[in-house]
C-alpha cells in the first residue's frame, strides 16, 4: 500500500472510530490532587519517561536524559529533544503550586543547557498542578526574554482509574524570533551536516521565483533562514547524520490549510506549527516526487513574506 493510500485508509478508520466513541456511556470525572491519590513526583517522572507524548510538546520528542546534573548544582527533571526541529526542552515538574524556587530553577537550567549546547534551540518548560499569579508576574518582568511553556497538570478519577491531562496555558515560544541566533557561514554547516541534506536544501532554495529578486540565505548555528525582500519565510535544519532535510515554512494560516493536504498527497510528512507555519521533512525521493508541491509552497511563502 503506498503512503497516500495508507493515510486515506487510516483516516477512514479514524472517522469510524470517532462514530463509535459517540456511543460510549457518560462517566463523571472527579478532579483530584496527585498527592491525594497517593502519587508523588517520582511516580509522575517515571510515567512521563515511559510516555513523554503525554506533555503534547510534539510527536517526535525523545528523552535525552532524566535528572540531568547541572554544573552549578541541582538536576533538571527532563532534557527532551525534537530531532526534526533541532530543538531541546528543559522540563521541570512539580506537584501542587509553582513557587519562586521552582520558577528560578527552570530558567536557570534552561540557560545552562543553552550555553552548553549552542547548536540547538532551547525551550524552558514548567509543569505544575497550579500555575500561580506570581509565575506570570515573574515572566512579565523578564519581558518575554525566555522562551517558556507552562503546562498545568489536571488529574481526574474516572471510575477506578486515574487520568491525567496537561493543558498549555502559556507559550512564549510562539513569539520567539526565529531569526535570532549566532551567525555562521556556509562552511560551518558543510563540516557538520550531511552533504545530501545540504544538497536538498539548495534544491529547495532554487525554487524561489526569479521575479522575487535577490535571494537572501542566512546561516545561523541552529538553522539556515531563507528570505528575499521581505521577512524570512523558510527555515532549514540540515540533518547531521541522515540524508533528509527538515524545514519550517511560513505560508500563512489560510494557505496552510490547503498546502498540508497537497504535501501529504505526495507522501510528504507535513504538520502544522505555530499559528501559520508548516513543519516537514523530505528525503531525496520525497523531493523528486513532490517538486510541484514544494515549488508551490516556496512561491506562496515568498509572497506571504512581503505582505
């Protein structure tokens, strides 16, 4: 079964599954604190280690290390990585309310890891059962200088089962400037990235319409940005080991609704990112089979960058 047909098949199965879900009987969920349910932070950490997808931070997250020791003292609860987006998450987990020491530790550990691994984008993540007003006051004083995500943990008893949800109530990474980063040159990436991955990047860049004028390629430590006369509209994350290319594109919210299905029809794994972007990954085979869709994506992103 080819990829487009496989996706269509599973979409049909999912629609049928949703219909069956509507026939389930209603059961009341009773809110409960984890400590009142006999659970502690170690239990929560072990649960997340087994299933980090519960945090809803991305589909491709892996746990790099748990209880990662810091040079200045202390241990970060989780260091996560999204290889496709070249991003790492410094995660602190606690039960009950956020407090001053928890907030400070989260920011301090984020800064330590940012200095230690400069080739990645870094996001601070704080998880608690109650995010207090003091937390928002502190973040406000920082004037959005720290890309931080706040997840509020809710626990429920459903019949005799304990259920958890993680609700994102603050996300300053949405407003992070993707063009900020230490500038490097082409040679920097040639010594660190797979040549085939860079070749794919160059092939995509060649699709920028000639009438758009001068093409601007900006090499940063964490990514390669593409633009013309407007704002940047394409961000590449060349693979270090694999031959594929990962990228984020900014076609705009409305255009994205049309472009993602087109890319998926061509067998390209494409996902929404932020409010108006697309995250995708391409192999050489994917590129050859989806050139028209990639060319359309580039054209729309370039036009959107000049609005």
